[in-house]
């Protein structure tokens, strides 16, 4: 009795051996052939976790297994087939592609699967399937005893191409929409008559996807006849896309489409049509131009579409365009005001007329003001006293700084008139800019101004004065030596000594 008890105590439980990844994959492959649906379902999900080529091959399965029944992709269970395509999609999302094109073709064939979820999943996989199918491949041939590598082009087999074409007419709108989105990766054509039918699809997503593909294909009469019908569509988004297509198309009916949309109730569609017709050289009545102005003034959007319409205003007559651009200079959106000012001043040599561009420097948007000053600075030599008075009296610092920069460009008489006002400006950056202009222009009292600026409370002013005095060896450096001896405790003196020492000038 005691011996049996001792034997039981000495027996230790044996831990089960952990299966390797290869063994796990092979076991899952065998489970795909199991008679129980739940077992096959679990195996299909498990194989998706192991990113190997063997897992991909097992998921594809075989039309006929050893037991005479289909498995894998052709499993009779809908749940198993769904799990197989989902697992395979995880491979594609991870960037893993099979070199076996026949395997990928078998997944693409599932666009004809009776289950809607399988077809949806396969249609979403088209980018990955296309990348795998059309990856570059080559063959080795021997020519005159030399091995030559030749690329081997690929095209979908006729049977598979037929399946793909039929997918455009799938009963599920999601499949139809996805096919329109990705069909080009399979390098197959989209027949114009198929596109025409899809433009009239009952599903909005399919219609919009079809409209996106119109400009990708050569213009076709049947397609544009359908677009002409869609100008009366109740969906504003559809009419907007139709207008955009007609705007960029060279088809002979595109103008008729735009004329139909010129009286559209949606202001964006109307504006798009009117500006497009003007761009094509058709004069537009003032009443239509006024509607365009009202729409642009009333919109708060600064999207690319709206901005392109603002630029398109230039297609109107000179007088009509000036009226709209002048109105848009008071728009709420800074971006639109900036564009409007540039366009408005481009008419009648407006950049040379300060009366026209000076109001732009009162704009509340700094970027708008800087855009204007960056252009008119090339005309600073022509600035008279009246123009400089407006610049110096401006409430914005960046404009007064611009005026200070212009002191180096305007005539000497005008510079002498406004130099003092800018040198005593309340803002340091304005005074610094004025001091730089003094250092560049060097009026009669430039040396005295720079010497006194060395005593300024602002270090920025001191550094500017030091910079321009160092540039003059005849008068500037002696003035710095004199200043250093007279003001040895001034903080700028140490900097002066360092700069002079670097130029081999030592102060005893």
C-alpha cells in the first residue's frame, strides 16, 4: 500500500510539447477538410494569423479535395468562404503577395460567388490582387547560345475577364461602386455603354463613382448624352460633377451641357457653368455676372473649388472682372481678398497707381499686406511724399517697416523728409529698418545717427548700428574706438572690442 502511494508521488505530469508554426499550419490545413463546419471555420481564421506562402496556398484550397468535396475558397459553407477571403485580405494588407498567379486568379474568380459578402470582400481586395497579378515577371530563353531574359506580359484570361466585366452589373451597389473605384488595377477597359448604365444607377454612390471615371476615358457620345440628361437631376452633387466634367471636356456637346446648367438653381453650379462658358470665349450678360458676384461674396468657403472660381472670374470681360475683383477685396475670407487684390491691381496698370494699392495695406490680414508690399517694392523709386505719408502713418507695424526699408530706395529728397519720423517710431523693428536704410544710403549725418544709436536701450538697434559702422573702415571704425573709450561700461562695448579684435584692431 505504501509502495503504491510512493510511486504515485514520484510520477510528475508531462507538459505537452508545443507545436511548431509549420505543424500548426499543416494541422489547420487538414482541418479545412474536416466534416464539421465549425472546425473548418476556425482553421480558416487561424491561417490568416500566419503570414506565410503555405498559409495562402492552403486558404485557396482545391476545387476537389481528397475526399471528393470542395474546400477552402470553394467550401460549401458561406461562413467558411467568408473567413477564407477575410484571412487572405489580411495577407494583402500586410504587403504579402503570392508568386503563383493561378492562386490569385482563383480569388479573383470569387467576384462571381453567390454570397454577397464574399463578393464585397473580393472587390475590396482588387488593389492587392492587381499588384500581385501584374508584378513584373520574366522568362529565360537561349538565343545563339546566349541566355536572354525577357519580360512576360500578363493579361487576365478570357473567362476571368468576363467575370470581372459582369461584376460592373453586380446586384449589390457596394460591389458596383468598388469595381468602378479599382477596375483600372486589373488593366481592363470600362465599356462606354457600361459606364452609361452606371451613370443612371439607382444608387447614389455608384452614380458618383461613375461620374468620377468619365474624365478617365475617351469622350463618347452615349456617355455625354447621359450627362446631358443628368443636368436636370434632382441631386445637386450630381449636377456639380456634371458641370465639372463639361468644364474640362473637349466633347462637342460640353458647351450645350454648360448652357443648360447656366440657369441652375444651385449658385455653385451656376457659377461654374457661367465662368466655364466665359473661359471658352462666350460673352456673358451683366445679369449673369452679377449673380456670380453675389455667390462669391456670400460664400464663406475657401476650398479649392471656390478658389478656382475666383481665378476663373478673369475670363469675363475686363470691366466685368474688375467689378467682381473690387468687390471681393472686401470679402470675409483673407485668402479670397488676397487673390482679389492681386487680380484687381493687375488691370489698367494698377500696381503703378498708389491710389489703388494703398487701401490694400489697410487690410486686416498681414499676409495680404505683405503680398502687396512684396510686389510694389519694385516701384519704390517712384514713391512721392504723398505715398510715403500714407505708409508712415499706417497703423500696422509691418507697413511702417516697409516704409523704413523704402528709405534706401526712394529719392534723397523724399528719404530726408521721412527719415526722422521712422527713426523715432514706437516699434523697435521699424526703427531698426530705418537705421539699416541710413547705413545703406549714408546721408550727410549718417555717422552721427549711428553713433547715437549705439546708446539706444534696445540691443537690436545697437547691433544694427554696430554692423554698419564696422563696414566703414575710414570713419566707422574710428567712431567705434572713440565710443569704446568714452563708454567702457556700456554692454555693447564688449561686443565692439570683440568685433574690432577679429579685424586686428586693438583698443589700448
